[in-house]
């Protein structure tokens, strides 16, 4: 039989058809042609849902640590034990001694996402971490600095005539913070009806399909964007828009004045005539949308590049306007109908944790870089880990591994075994995406319109797995804390919880039947701009960003850059996921006498890793890449450190990291 659902591997939420036999085995997954969001598209990761559901390393029963071994226990044993330990820690050391980490899987389970926020309030802990401060915090903070609000602009699909992608590969990733369902179809639309320009040190799948690809030196995209802003402010800016909706225009002009065509060319490696063509194309387009990805947000230039993307959209009169870029306020969240305080120019910042006061909180979260110090100092004694493979995503693999071993409680709620569950004191098995009903709350802002996906459960749960919300509320109940007010985990069902979450939608969502995609309206323009107008308009020259731009210096001869792979998302891999290794430009390999398949060592100032060389002509000279998300000897975070951080956001440097490359065995 065929059952409708939607995919929750990434933010694209593609509609799928799941073929199931009489024994509830998943036989195949394919795109749903009738789904009005994705129109039949799904990627290799989505089509591998059946593999994920039936994989041999699925967690099916609760486990607790007994010495060096993990032993199967009953739910009551596990819940009673972890609740008692958490309560004892709070009673002795206070609520901040218990931390929460929300990983990618937690965002993509609506009930888990909602419960995590309520659990945090009930615990009264400030020790809240998420993967936001691992891959995207610059976008959040820069949005607050400029617009007073953590908005995430994306193209006005179908009307925007020029889209600029910076350090992102949406044909593989489907967008970073903006959903790009059916990416190949979208790219054809973009390039047929307008233009797509890509700035990327790698000739990625997206770059190949683009109108033009500017193969910049790693970490230098900001210089190209600053040049464009400079030229437009001299001739071509939407002055009426700036006069009505922006402030600090002259300060922005002063900040970018030094980025002449010649200087931008010298920094980026892009010829002056190409930069002039780019500038002319932007002028002809009028309104543009600029979207960056992890290639930017994980690098030292993350903040200033994000600033320049906003500046370019504002200077052209494109931001929050038809034909340019818009920000989705959410079908369920309805940010446009809520009164949220305006962020100050430095963004919503709070005190950092006791062991790292320099790492100030961002949007109410401690930077993940603070976690090892907090554990080592004894401030953080327990961690509730919601679907985060901390061993592969956190900087400094050896150090974070040792720190996690020191925790008195490491509770991991997860779907499959991984390196982090192996270190945990308690491992509680969660339902996967086919076993639970869901609505797209955690990805509410990513949709190309004001819409939401709903799905019922598609198959019966395997083993004795439970829903995230049920697990957490049962722990809260045993601690005499209400992690989900109004919900009794002994009587309420998954369907009840999802129906409750859907009640907040601006248009009713039918959660009683089969999967559906509900659209309230096409797009919402003007709500973000009107909020900026309330404090005098877009703040075009935040002081911390102006200072950081002036301090940026050319990078070294060889750097590590991030890389997405087609058949995996972070540490979540499909059945046919690729192998990892060291991807090297042919010239860089030849200089070091390296060939395909050779074993080489990559060294940074923090550590080293060993892997097999793959000669990759898509990389610009001076850049090598090692895909992230892998455990073991090729864990790229052996090269990173929680002490090598961005001074504004506190985010570790994961990309454009200076490295050396040599044949294994050479000094």
C-alpha cells in the first residue's frame, strides 16, 4: 500500500509516497507528484528513508551504563534513574548544572522542538546549546544587528530576476536556512527567467548550473560584495528606499570605500573585468536576493559577509520587497503578528557561562564552544542531548570526547547508535520520522510561502521506541516539573500533541487524515521592514561589523573549507553515502607529490587527521576539503578547537582554517 508523508531529513520538507507491505516494512520511497510544495521531487537522502527505518543500528530499547557496558533496561528503570540523578544535581548545584543540546533531528521533530523550549523554561537552566552556534549563528546575529530581528531572507521565487548564492550549494543541500525544494527545477527557472551568480571556491553542482560562477579564493566573498555595495552607493542605489527605510548610509559608504575593483580583485582572485560585469548585471537586475550558506557561516569572515549580503539587498531596495527578497514570518509561528522587542545594535546578547564569560549568549543560547570548559570546570554536570552527535559536530574531537566522559549524566535521545550514544550514561530510543505524526514547526521559516506540511504516522513503531515529547515529559513528571503544560504523557497521544501544535496556524491545518500541505498565503512583504522603520530604519553600519571588516586580512596559501555530500546530511547518512577523505586541487597535490589514493596528513594548529587523497579539479588552488559528519580517523573536528573562535559570535572556526598537507609519514 502507498501512504503519503513528508521528509524531515532537511528543511525542504518534500512530499513523499511511502510503499509499505502488510508487515509494515518500507519497500520504497519516492516523491509525491501531487504535493504542491515539492511536485514529485525528493533527493537520494529522502528516498533512503526505508534504510534509515530498518537499519541494523537502530536504537529499539532503553539502555543504561553499568561500568563500561551499556545494558538494556525497562522504560521505568531508565526514566526513574535519570530523573533522580537530574533532580539531585539541580538540588546541589542549581539548574545551570543541567544543560540541553538540541541537534538537527530535534528541530525536525515538531513535538521535540516545542517540548525542548518548554523543558528549558521549567528547568530554569541557562545552559542551553544547539547546533545554531555550530553552523549559522552569524546569520541570526547579523539579522538582529541590522534589522532588530533574527530574520532569514530568501528569494522571492518567480519574481526575483537575480539570485546570488555565496558559499552555498543548494542543489545538494537544498538551501541553508531557505528551503529550495526541487532545486534543479528552481535553478532552471532562475536561469531562464533571470540570472544566478555563484561565489564559491569550488565549482559545485550549483555553480555548474548557474549563469556565472566566480571561483573566489576561500573566505574572500566579502570583498566582492563590498565592491558591489561601493559601486552601487556611487551610482545605482535605490536612494528613495534608503531615504525612507535606512540609516547610517554614509557610514556604510565609508566602510566599503576602500574596496575598489582593483582591491576586490586582488583579495578574491577574480579578474577586474569579471567584477565589472557582475556590477553591471546587478544594476540591470534592479532587485536581487543574496543567500549564503555554511561555506560562509563557518568561516572567519562569516559576520562581515552576512552583513554585506544584507547591505547589497538594502542598497538595491530589494529587502522585504516583491521581486527581491522576503523573510517568512511562519505559518505556525506568525512572527508578523507578535510583538517581539527590537534587538539592540549588538543583537540580543547575554552573559556568558561562568567558565567562559567572554562567550556571551546569542539569542538566549550559550555558544557550543563553551561546553568543554563548562564540563571541565564542574559547572555543567549533566547534559540532555536531543539528537546531536556531539563527537562529530563539536570542535576539538579529543577534548570534547574527554569532557563528555566526565559528565555524571549524559542522556542521549536518539534514533540510531553513534559515537555519542557510546559515551552516554542513558540512551533512550526515539521514534523515527515514519513512526510519528508531525507538522513542520521547526522549519516554519524555511518555506517559500506561508505554508505547512502535516503527516500522520506511516508505519508502526519498531521495538519499544517512544516519541521525544513523551520521553521528556515523563522525565519532567518524575522530577515534579511540567515540561509540557496541559499535556499528561500517560493519557495524551502523539496525534493529540501534533493537533495541539497545529492550532497556532494562521489557517486551519487538517491533522485528522492523510498528509497534506496547507497554504495560508503566498508571501508576506513589509512586516520586517516596518519593524525596522520603528527604530529609524535598517542599521547599515553596526559598529562591531565595521571594525571586523577593517581587521580582515588575506588568508594563508592553503585552507580547509567545508563540503556537503549528496547522500548525507551532517552525520545522517543514507544507505549509499559517500566515503570521506581529503579532497585536493590538482596543482596543490602536484606540489606535494600526491596522487589519487595516496595517504596524506592534514595538519592545523590544533591537530591533524589522516586520510586518502582524492584529486578534485572543482576546487580552487589553495583550498582542500574534508567532508564533515564522519566519525573516526577522518573526523574533521580533529583540526578545530573550542578556543579558536569568532570574537563576536563565539562560534568556532570550522572553514577557511589554515592547514598544511603532506604525504603520511613525512614530517
